[in-house]
C-alpha cells in the first residue's frame, strides 16, 4: 500500500495532472513570455512522464501490445488535432493533413529509426531484429504512403493534387484494411516476428522482472492518456509562439506543422531510444513503423469522413521533392531491415535523410 501511495505521489503522476490544469488555464489565451516558458517546461516534463507510463503499461501487457498502445494513443490524438485545426480553417488548412502525415512518416522512419540504431549500435556494436516483422511493417508503410500521399499527385479526375470522392473512399477503405491486417499480424498470427531477439538472432520474451500490478497499470494507462492529451493541448497553446518564432526566422509557415509533429512524436522517440539502450531494437522498430502505419491508416479515413462537412479542398498529393525523399527513404529502409542487423552507419544514413527533410522544409 505504501508503495502504491508513493507511486501516486511521484512526479510522473503529479506532473500530467498539473500540466492538465495549466492547459485549462492557458487554453485560448494570449500568453506573455513567462507563461510561454512555463508551458514549454510543462510540455517537456509531460513528454517524459508519458514515456514512463507507456513503459509501465508495456511491461504489464507485454510486447508487441505495449508498443501498440503508445502508437495508437498518440495517433488518435494527432488525428483529433488535425481535424480541429482543419475545422478552424485558415492558411494552409487544405494541406494540413498531408503536411502533418508526411512529417510524421519522415520523423518515424528516419528520425526514430536512425536515432535508435545509432544509440543501440554505439552501445552494443551491432543491433539485431526480426527482418520478417520489420520488413512487413515497412512494406505496409510504403504502400499506405504511396496510396494516400503519392497517387493524388498524378490523378486527373479533379484539379490539383487531390482525390475525387470515389478515389478518396478507396484510399480510406484500403488504409483501414491494411492497418487492421497489420495489427492482426503483429498481435495474433505472427506475434513472434515482433519480439526482441538476442545476439544469436533468436526470439526472446520480455525481461523476467516482476510486472506491475493491475492497479498500477490502470493508473499508468489513465495517466498516459492524460499526458498525451496534455502534450497535444500544450503544443497547440505553444503554437502561436512557435509561429512567431518561425516568422521571425524567415521560415515558411508550413514548418510549424513539422515542429508540432516533432513535439507530438517526442514520447515515442524517447521510448524507442530507451528500448535501444536495453538492446531491444525490435521494440524501437515496432514503435517507429507502427506509429507511421497508425498515422496514415487512422488519419486518412478520419479526414476522408471529415471532408464531407469541412470547407475547402483536401489536398493530399506530395510535391516532387517530397516524393523523391519518400522513395529514397523506402529504398534505404529496405536495405536496413532486410539483413536483420544494423550498425551505426545505417543509423547515420537515416538521420541524414531526416536532416535533408528538415532543411528542405525550412528552405523549400
């Protein structure tokens, strides 16, 4: 009982609640420099708390379910944020979904994967994972991204890089089917493909440490949801300051979406890096590719449904520069996952690709 009480009074438990109160106090208000700084500190601390609670839940339910919990939770809130911002209209609202989803894909497949590979290989010399599971996840990411973000650029039924109503309905249905099929493969039919591997490439179950109690797990699950909602909310509260900073730096307004995507994906990034430090690279890849799949597979159907009542066009097609970056990312990722092991070189290559995306986002 004392242990549970101590857990409830820890900073990882109190900070999400405090941040939620701060969100309620600052929502819809114009903030000065001091409140902006407080929101930024609360945002960073809540991200760390979200990672902690995600790991508690993951330890209780085991992998790959634990990775799925964080990926889906973050993506659901990301979708809600996109729909809310599109409903409010404004500049770039017609391309907001495309820009956000593509940024999420590049950050997960190059940023999270590259950083995890670099951290894991630096500590253990070489990282190992299942090529079957990671390859299947990567194939799903590539298919979803091509159907939803590349094809609209080349269709001719409607002007601009967008889908007609039947084409959008097909893309939404295909996204849901692929996402559901991947989840079933990851959690039921071929669960062993998504479990960590040892130095010999053999599947190993989770660590033998005693899992947290059901009570502690339920508390962490609730606080994880609170933390994720708060992260997204505080990111939106902070967005005017970010927009002002972007304008002051002479960057395009679309770069604000990249900054918000980086903030939203911070919990998954930290969780993936921690897994890599414990020689659980497969978990890192599960988080990265699972987040990319959820980002497209859940966002596109919801946006397709919301487009019925949202004003303005829905432009999903990528430009030539982004198509080249996506194609290069898929090719490099295939070469990374097929051998089932990787070194610091692969991590560096992915991080350079992310850097290229960020440079071109700042200077198109």
